[in-house]
């Protein structure tokens, strides 16, 4: 069964000419489009020839995918809308994409321009390639939608794409870090090891003793694991960061009350929680008004 084409649509408060310039100028295009690291237009032999270009996508560690593309036609309608068709592909075996076609459409509205794209591609490696595409296609759709929102914000608010992507990926790193911290501290010392110091501190802060204190530590561990899962699933990260800005000082004071001598231990709760508290504040500031793929429509009207 063939997968559905990728469709992304966004409304931008700008003229068609401005959106056209941002998308058709390769030096501007490569700045906001997450799918490309560089785009180079090739000289045209004549005005009637399609505009050919080369692109590169850096994957990290010196690995990159290079490909080719052609703007195979531009159509201007009487209502002021424009459509630019594209043919693209790559011969590199590292890319699951073999060859594809799509278009960009620019539609004037009362508030600016509706900018949309739809594209599809063939994959290599037969059945394995089609299975791989079940994971790769959603990533491509997400990258396209995020890129569109980055461009929109560049046009409307003036924030450079580079700054936006720094904030987006910093937020992602913070998310993964806090997921790991809460998961590890809930699972390893409290559930797997049931560390005596964890049990002792809980006994000092409560009336629980013996088996009851051990069970209490396990319950706290489960709650921390649950909070780790919330970090992955809950979209409004600023709410979680704000909560942590309150929680970490409380946890630090509780640890010191339960065991004052712990402050002299290496890598103790005072320095550890203080670091996480400061990181929560930084993450809270960075996470303000982030670009998001959810800002775009991902299905065409009438599609189910």
C-alpha cells in the first residue's frame, strides 16, 4: 500500500512576493528549511529551461546526502495565486529517497498568504525501504512543518532561523535530560537498589519505619518515573519547568533536614539540585514562543 503524500499548509501575514522571495531565493531558503544544509542554483542554458539546483543535507559526523532538483514549471493564476512544481532526487544509497515530485502553492488571502506544499517520493531497497519509510516519512513531514513555521516567524517577527533552531533543539536536549534524570532517580536508587540512604531520609522526614519506609520509597520512585514519562508526552514544557523551579529547592531543603551531613558528600543534593534548578530557569526562558510543527495544517481539506 502506497503511503499518502506529505502535505503541509501555513498562513503567513505577508504578501505573496515576500513569501516567494523567501522560498525561491536559495540563500534564504537554505537558512529556514531544516531539510537542506545548502542549495546551489545551476546556470540556466536558456530562459525556457527549468531551473536546476544541487542540494546537500548534513547528517552529522561528516556524513551528508547530496542530491539534485529541478523547478519544472511555474503557473500564475488570475486570482493572484502561484504554483511552483519541483522534481528532485538523489543517487546516494544512504538516502531512502530515490526520486520524487511535488509543488509549492502561494494563495493570497485577506490576512496575507496561504503557503502550502504537497510532495511524494519513491523509495529504494524494495520492501525494506517501504518499511523504513513508515518511520522516515513522518520525520520528513515534521521537518517540513517545523521549517514552515520557522520561516513564518522569520517573516512576521524578524527572529532569524538560526536563533529559532538553537532554541528548538536546546529545548529538546533539556527535555531528554530531565526525562533521563527523573527516570534514573526513580528507577535505580529507589526501586532497583532501594538504597538505604533513600529509606533513611524518608524515615527522618516521616513516621514511616522498616518495610513501610521501603514501600514508601518505591512509591516515590514510581511517581518519579511517571513524571519522566510526562516530560516526553506533555507539550507545554514551560509548565513542567516552572514546576521544577519550585520543586528543586523544596527537595534540597528536605534532603538537608533529613540528613544535614549529606551536604559534605561528593556530588551531593545541594549542588546537583541547584544545577537542575538553574537549568530549569534557563529552559523556561528558552522555551518561550517556540516554533512548532503543530502550527501547520497537515491534511488537505476533504482528506481523512
